[in-house]
C-alpha cells in the first residue's frame, strides 16, 4: 500500500516509506514549537515516510541530534546541520536544523541566505546531488514587517535564474503563496500545490485544516524534480503541522 492520494489526505493515514534505492527523495519539514513536537514524534514520522531530508524549525541542536540518534538506531545515519542567526540579539536557541540521510552521500554546510533567524544550507561534497536549504522567516507582526519582507526576498532569491540547480528548500516561511514575495517563485514549485494538497493549512494547528494558513512549504527546482506525493502531518503539541513531500528526479 502506497501513500495516500491528495484526496485521501488526513494527517497520519496511509503513510509508507519509499522502497530503498528507487531514486526518490522524501523531504519532511516541521516547526516543533521549541520541541513540543518531540524528537520521538519527529523520528516516528520520518521513519514512517522514509524521510531523507528533515528541516526542523524552533528545534534545538540537541533535539535534532536526538532525532538523528533515533533514526540511526534504525540503520540510517543522518548528518545534522544547524542554522546560525544573522542578526545581533536573535535567539541562539531554538534554531533551524537540517538532517540529511547518509544514503544521499556526504554533505557540507555552506553559507545560506542572510535572514534574521538564520538559514541552514548544505550541498553535496562531491558536487553531485541537490542543494538543501532550511529556512525560517521572521513573523510578519507590524513592527517587523520590513524585516519580514527582507527575509522572504532573501529566501526566495535562490529560486531565480542564478540559483543552484537541483535546489530543495523547506521550512517555516511565515508566508502563504499569496504574499507578494511568494507569488513569483521562479524555477521553484511548491510541492504541496503540485501534489494537490496546497490548501491544507499548516498553522495554527488548533484550527481545522481548511481554516488556517499554509505557511510551511517545501519548494523544489521544478526542472529537476517531479513531486509524486505530499501530505500535511500533525504530531505532538506544536502550533504547526508538518509537510512531507516525495520527489522523483527528472531525467536531465
């Protein structure tokens, strides 16, 4: 039994891991609200869906390491990378963490877009494979609106013509696709939209899934990947829901 079709989507129904070696990449992003969606929760969801890449917002480096440890126990080693805030006074913890499965090869952390909360960017050491970026934009409260817009413009810039081929970017954008900086994503496509579940809200989780806002995204280079499935998952006590997307590389 495979993943649910978009019309079968409910948070945790019908999840199955991909077959090993089939060439797919599964991406999971979750804002854990300072760990209220626990390492156990995240690891279980990652295991069920066969996640190869995890982007975890508001997640301490310790909790990210715990997720990796749980997943390592199942036989898959994960590298862990963490964002650093760019602005003086921005909180050091929690942060945004990026976990990459060993099956994707060795990754090295590189400089990402300059944002208030910081971004985490990693690329394959061999130069072959997707460039991975974990993001968390500033919230659009009134006194931060200019910084919020700056964050979003910095975040979506790699989707332009000069961005890296094979880009996969995920996280809490604190913006829907209707906000101006998100309306033109260039080479990037929103995985949830491509899979037909882009109308499922990711925040706040206390509201029904059709009444909130979709502010957590997985963006992919549409020239390099076909989105074969996506779903919105709810675990733990975060105020967000997570997004899981399965990507199939396209022939060059």
